[in-house]
């Protein structure tokens, strides 16, 4: 294959970058791979997308809707779960309730959306070939896409509890936090526990992000990538309810999803959170490693 033919299909087929690197070694390269697809450009592109704006708009509206519902409805009944009965006792408890209500599905969907749509959408728009033909190195394209998607996912996980805390404080006051397990915490202890909760949930959602990213580089349909990651959580949660699967269900990716509740005990119990974090890191490493390997060997021809 001649240099002209190579440049025409640059990076859309596997191994082309390496072969281009050996063409005309004495001539200065026409491009610098380190300057392709800057993070700023990719971040602005993703932030300007309608799905990103709708997602963060939903995160801002949801706590207000819940707070108004509690205010209008007069609070929960005496037979309601402890999380619900304490939701209107202050900003911190309202943030905890909102986080508890959103972590099982809403945050999962948003993380799957940000990470599953990022590469698959380029393929569905037929722009992935043009990104690679600039040529953007494949590993750099994946890295830039993953960094931006991960930043949006973390931002969503930070915005929701922080905004819920502010909304809850305005609606229900700033009284000391009360734990559903029992006891209460001062302001500093409450803030520290909320930070731990957010960090732990971000770690647990690494599994969803990694699987969505793997599916994103494997299919050309963003809906398939997002739906596949959400389906993993749904199936894992169903299997986790079957106690007959002990001890194997302890290795399910969502088994330790709510272990952050242990931060509300005094002192904090770390055992399950450490196990859950380790399991999430293993799953994420496997999914992301396979995503890189698959995309590196894949011919982008669609």
C-alpha cells in the first residue's frame, strides 16, 4: 500500500498508525498527536449536547420537587421507612434521602449515558472515522473521551447531594444530622460523612461507567451501550436478592452498592466499603482493559 493510500485510510483500520510512522522517516511529521482532540474541545462539545443539559437540569429540579412534595404532603407517615421519616428533619438528612433514592437507578442511568454515549454516538453520526483520520491516535481518543465522560459522571454525583443539601436546608432548616441507625452528628462530622458517601458511590459507579464505555466502543448504537450497562445493574440487583446464591452473590457488582450506609454509624464501619471498593476496581479494570484492547483491534469502517 502506497503512502497516498495509507493516508486515505489512516487509523480507520488496525495497524495503520504504526505503518504511517515508518513512511518518510526523514520528513518532519505534519501533525503532533499530543495536540489532537484537546480536552477543552471535547468537554465543550459534550457540555453543549442536549442530553447533558437535560441530565443536569433533572438533577437540579429533582430535589426541589421532592422538597415541595414533603412540604405540601406534611411529611411521611409513622409507618414509613426511617429514611423517609428523617428526610424533612434538616438539610443533611434530606441530602441523604435524595442520594438513597437516586443511587439505585437515576445516577446509574446518568453515568451509563455519559460513558456509553461518548464513542457510540460518534459511530452513529459517522464521525468516528473522521476523528481517527485526522489522525487522532486510538488510545488518545479513548483517553480523552473517558476523561470527559468520567468528569461529567463525577460532577453529577457531586451536584445532586450538594444541591439537595442546600434545598433541604432552605425548606427544612439546618438542624444537626440524625442517623437512621441512631444518634446524631455535628456539622463537621456530617459534612465529612457526606464526602465519604459521595466518594464511595463514585467508586461503585465505576463498574457502570467501565461497562458502558466497553459497550460504547463495541456497538454503533448509543442506546445499546447505555441500555446494556443499566441492564447489568438491574440483573445484578435481582440476583443479589436471592439469598440461596450465597456466597457467590457477594461477588456481584452491586452487592455492596449501599454499604455507604455504614458511614452513618458511630464509629464508621469500613469493612464492607473496603470490600465493595476493591470489587468495583477489579470489575472496572477488566472492562476498561478489554475496551482498549477491542478498540485497538477494531476496523472502523461504518
